[in-house]
C-alpha cells in the first residue's frame, strides 16, 4: 500500500524569518489523524533566514535528526556541544532524559534549508547525547546511501531506533530497487526532481509517500531526482 501526500497537502507556513512545511502534526498545525508513521513523529522542511534561529529550548525522549540541504546550521547545547553543519553533514541529538539546545543559521547572508526529523526512541530516559557525521555527496549518485542507522559507522550517524535513513540521487531514467522485510514501512520524501514509485505513482519535489505492506519498491527518476528513503518498523 502506497499513500502519496502531495506537497500542497502539507501544512505550510511563512513567519518571515522562518518558512517551511510540516508533514505531521507540529506546533500550530494539529491533525489527530496525522500524528505519526511508526516511530516517526516529525518531518519538517524548514528554511531559516540569515542570522536567525531558535533560542534555547528543551527536548526529552526523542531522537532528532537534522539534514542540512544548503547553507549552514549552528547547534549548541547544555552538554557543551557546538557544531556548524553544511550540506553533507548530519546532526543527531538523543534528547533522552532531557537536553537544552539552540539552532541558528550560521550565516549572515545566506538562508539555511534543513530537514528536521523526530523519532521515538526504543528506550525512554536514555543518557542525552549529540553527534555529527558527514557523508560523501558523490556517493549518493545511483545508490541508496545510508546516513543514519542503529549501528552507525565512520560516516553514518547512530540512532536509538530500529530504522535507517537513506539519501539518493538518480539521473533521469535511472532506477533503483529497494527490498525490505515483511511488516516494515518506508517513508519517502522527494527533495528535488521527479520520482516514480512501482510504475503507479509519480512524485515531484515536496511530495511524500508512506509505504506499507510492500516489500519491493521500484524507484525511477522521471527527471534528475534527489530523495530520502527511511526504513521504519
């Protein structure tokens, strides 16, 4: 079963310094029928104006992943971590028993665009932690590149949940197949271009697909495409 949510169906907003869209209930957008997909709770596509950002605020019992698509994102937290991430970088924060952080656009001249993804952890009350990793953008071409996984790795962020985040770039006409175990889900988000799913659905930039009860997914680029696929329980 593939449920496609077009970009225009997401909850979009523009506050001047911050604009973007929410794929699940978040902040002022609340929909009791759209609060989660498996352990996934938040999928925000945000653009932050130069020099602006989010002041100090707390989180707990949530795995938070930030994927910077362009610009520079600065993170600082009460554990003493300070980092600036650009494209090719991943930030993972395990809020656990409680953590306070800030997020700001590190540039005074350029916007920063990021995907912020929240997931419930497998265990509550974990020791808070923070991690940054980087992947090779060239390795995205023609492949599903894991950038977050439970095990982590030299260029893969670790996460306290049975899930993997992949990024990929396909050239027009190029196809790739993803197979997963029975009983698992996929969340697909098209960042750029056009992507076909199983010869039945055509997605464009900003569209998402929630895939269930489908063990084989065929992904084909209708034009050059950049997308994210998340394998979830």
